[in-house]
C-alpha cells in the first residue's frame, strides 16, 4: 500500500495526533493529510502522474515529507535531492538524471493551525516571533484558528476501500462540514518505483539509487517488530532526510502512525530538548555516544536506538543498557537496504527474508558480501554506475568485505572492499586499524587510507581528528599501534586535521579525505 494512503488512514483514525515535528512547528496527521492531498493536486496540475520522476529539493524537512507523500499519492517517483548543492552542481546532476518536474519551493505554502479543545496546537510554519509582532501591530477582535467551514476529504483506494474522516468529540468536528470529496489514487503495484535518492558512498560522486515499492516499504513491518516502533512512539530522526538512512526512518514512522521528529540536521543543543520526549531514535554509530552522554542524569522516555552503519562497539551497547535503551544495530547499504541486524549484541545475523553469502577468492582470508532479498534496489537511474553488482540469480553486492560465512553463523564485517589497502602482499582493512587507534587519548576520530609507496605499493596512513591543544603525540599513537596491530596494519604515515570531512549522514568521507591528502591540502598536517 502507498505510504500516502497509510497516512490518510491515520488521519482518519487519529486526526489530532502529531505526525511531524519540524523546525517550523508541529503538523497533525489531519494537517499532514490535507497538505499532502493539496500538494498532490498541484503535481497533477503540472502533469505529474504515474511513472513520472519528481526531483524534490526542499530545505524544510516537513515540506520535503509533504512533497514525498504527494508524489506517492500522485503515483510519481520522488527523487530526493540535497538542497545545499550549489547551482552549478545541481544543474550538472540534473543533466545526468533527467526528471519530469523539479520542486524547489514548497508545494503548499501555508501550514494550517488547528486548536483542539485540550489545547493541542498545530502551528503554522511562519516564524512565531514574526507572527506575534503582526498580531501586536494589528490587534484582532477575534482569533479564528480553525476552519469555519471544514471540508471532509475521503480517500478512495483502487481496491474500493474508503478512508473517511474521523468523527471525534472535538469542537472542530462539530462544525458544519461540506460534502465529502473523493481523491483519486492511481493503482499501486509492488513494482512501481516508489523512492529514489542519491548515494555518494565514500567517493563524493552522487549516483541516484531507485527503489521499487516492494523494496522500499515491504520491510517496514520487520523493522517495526525488531525495533518495537508503533503508533504511540515519538521517533527522533536527527539528520538530513536526503540520507537514505534518515529518510527511510522518517517515512517508516509516518507509515506506522508514530510522530516523526525531524530537525533536519544534527544539533547537540536541539538533541537535548528532543530527547525529553523521544521514545526511539535513529543514529549512525559515532553519534550514539553523544546521545548517551545527554541521557546521563535525565529521566527521558527513550527506550530504543536504531543504529545503522559500521560495527557498534560493545561499550556503547553496555552504556545504552545502563540507560535503559535497547539497541538495534544493523548493516546495510542504500543499494541493498537491510542486510543483517544485531538485536542483542551477539553479532549480525540476516535481516528477515535476507540470504547472505561471502564469496572469497581461493587463498584469501576475506570475501565480498552478497545478499539476496526483496529489499534490494532496482539499480541506478539514467544508466548511472556505482558499486552495485547483481548476478543472474538475484544476488547483489556493493563490495563490502567480511570473514567467511556459513548460514546460521554471525556475519563478521571487515570493511568496504574499495577501501582495503594492499601493502607488501598483505590486505589491510582500514576499519580494523581505526578501531584500535580510536582508543588513544586525544583522538576524536580517525580515518585510515592507503598512500602510495615505491616498494610496498601502499602503506596505511592515519589521519587523526584532534583538537590542537590536546593533539596526541606520534610516539603515543605508535605505541598503541604496536600493542594492538600487526606490522602491516600499523600506519607508516600520520597526519592530523581539526575536523574530518563527512558525508551528509555523518560518516567520514574516506574518499574525499584521501583525495585531499593526495592533493596536498594544507589543513591536513603531518604529525612528526
């Protein structure tokens, strides 16, 4: 079922429940459904219908979610674009991925304010300070914040199921209503292209990954079960929705009828306030410690952390347990979706309906991770190329590396295949080295890349993120490396940088950093 229809049904059953909490204010499910339907009509008016590709570049996360749902309702494929791209880059990308329509301003300008008898408000997107100044300058005789005539919208699905408006006891429901309006919804197929977004991976070269409806929403029930996320939850999504990780999290929350808190970016200050009400959070591994720091000494409601990305350390899981937070860690990729999950700290095992193989060449200690499941992406738009490979039997890989694997065992990842360092005949997995070096005092984070060497081919090179006043000495780092790494793994070259470049989702941009190092970036300083 399209997510738009699920939102319409939640609006029918719980119209005043908060659906989206964004920087511009709160949006109830009734308000979200109303805006979604109006935006869908706008798209249809532009000729956007079944099979069309709509590029959405909207800075406000609430506006973006409305546009995504509107495209879904119109039968189009939303392509999520980064609004921070500069105009030259945006045009270059759009030339490579032709679209039917580009949406760069909100499809619905005003957010409806609903005041319920219990005082729950869904404020408009307008800045409240500005609104207060206007009201003070022009004092009204009466403040009308609910419709005097309220249209009741009925969504009719292709199977004939009608989603009428709920009839609650609230004052606004007793206002005279117009005749119900039926909104046509195109017939939806599991094979429809229902979502597309850009994945830069570690190289910084965006490529548009497209997902079918089956691969996009079919895994929702499994995630709900594993994470325990349902209609009563407040789900904090503290990152840009242009990231597939955070975009998926927000849409899943709306599909199950939860409240999606979408600040649109990571902010420790805002995070503290949101944690007072959040019951679940989606984060990448390096953000979890900050969440746990803020939970110390607080009586929050957080009970679940869904952590996607690299391996999660045992210490972070133990800290979460002490805070009363269950951790669901998972491994996946934009092109593969969910591959494996760790629900109890005992290791990664196949996500529901996923088969896993690790294909290693003879004599090699590691192999590529291949997965087969209903959740795989269809591929790249406009003939784009990337790490995704699909064989004739439906197995797919993005080149990630793992130890040999047998069905029923734990999947032990070793890193990205395109990041492995070949040095003197040995294969060094950067993540193994980084895990050891992160334990050194004064190391905020670290990235290990390969640097050319005239005899060994490449050598491990460590780039340390560290504050200038507390920068660790090279001698101290080398001592830790000797104690925890084999000779081939130990970095031969050491550099420091005040801040590592990161992808939009918050992961270190390994490829970009390697390119900056090779180009002699003066901000990357040799540690002697």
